[in-house]
């Protein structure tokens, strides 16, 4: 069995390296699929969407609050919500870069699978709500990803075959030891589903003043229960989450559109440029202008 696993992994390493060159992101022409290659990578603040992430070479460290999750060739990672995380590549070099793939979750497709192919009760048993879960990578799972990525060489087949292979990947995970968590994240009415609704609203309205009581009512929870579960899943309060969204968007505007810090602050909802600068420095470890100048110098080198 280990020979089958290693054979599937090595084959997938070659496929991903072909499209990433071993050092860049490749957004595939398959809905929800992204390939990654990195030789080195410092800590990166990012929003991690609901997805399955596999690593076939190297290791990736994902930090959510005080919790750290490592996934590598032996373990895959599932996220159930849009989460503000810090990610960093480990065990990678120019000769052996980090290589991996991310498949965003299609909750509608997963829900259809749950209806069409009900799992045994042992698979549906109650599980603690979690926003990130690690599972064991198998040869069969790698083979399914290999077939999905292999379609990039036959793009005319993607519209018909890609959804079928995606369903296979979801189904294999539904039947795995972490399948109960996928059942839970796709179930209407679960705590994670309600917090997901709140996060969706925050992402669309982060520039507006936040009234936690109103947002809690929007997702059918009391303010205290909402605050408790929101922090449980994201390691942040709703207000901290909104602040994170604002700071990350302001950083994007300064880097990509060349806005100065005061204008970027106003664009994301800050009334005070000095408050924005203080909070930005606290979060990113340096002032907005120094941070952006450093990013631009690095990208130009």
C-alpha cells in the first residue's frame, strides 16, 4: 500500500511542478482548483476559504489564533469557513520546492452527495464543531487529485469530467475518518453554518459600522452565543474580524492601486488615519508606508 501511495504522490508532484514551475501559484481553468509551488515563503496573512488542501512535497504551517496545523504528504487539511490565518511554507528549497493543491469546497455538491449516498450512522455521529481539521492522505485521494489535474492537458474534457472527479474527492472524504466534520459543515442549522453566514455578511459589509446584536439576530443567535461561537471558530471577536478584513483590504489597495495610507484607510471604513496607522502597525509589525515599500522592493528584485 505504501508503494501505491508513493507512486501516486510522485506522479502528482510531477503534474503540479509542470504547471507551477515549482515557484508560483497557478489558477487552473477548473472551477475551484488552485495549484501551488514555492521554494521559500515567509509568514503570509491571508483569508483561507472553505477548501481541501493537500501537500505532495514539503510542509505548510497554518496558524489560526494560537492553534497551529501542519499538513504535508501524509495529512490533508479541510477548512469549513473563511478564516484569517497566517501561512508559511516549511521543508522547501529550490531543489525540492513545496508543491500542493487546493480545491475549494462546493457545499451544494457535498449536500447532494449527502442526500444521494447517506453514510452509515457511525459516520454521522456528533462531532465537535471545528473550523480546521486534518485528515490522513491516501493513495486513492492522491489518484483522484491526479486525474483532476490531468484534465489540464485535455481542457475540452473539463466541463464534463471535472465535476465528476470533484464529487469523487468529496465522497472519499465523506467516507473517511474526518467525514463527520464535512457532514457537519454542510448541514443547514449547524453552528458553523451560521457563523459562515455571518462571515459572508462581514466580507460584503466590512466598511460599514458593525452592530453585533443585529448581526447575531441575522443568523438566528443570541448576542452572547454568537460571540462565543464566532470566537471559537475564528479565534477572533466579530469586531476583530472586521478590523482584520479592513487592514488586509487597505494593504491590497496600497500595494495594487498605489493609494496612500490615509486614502486607503478612508476607503476601508476608517474615520481616523492615525488610528488606522496604529492598528496596521500592531497587526503587520511595521507602518503602512514601510510595509508597502518593502513589498514593492521585494517584488521588483
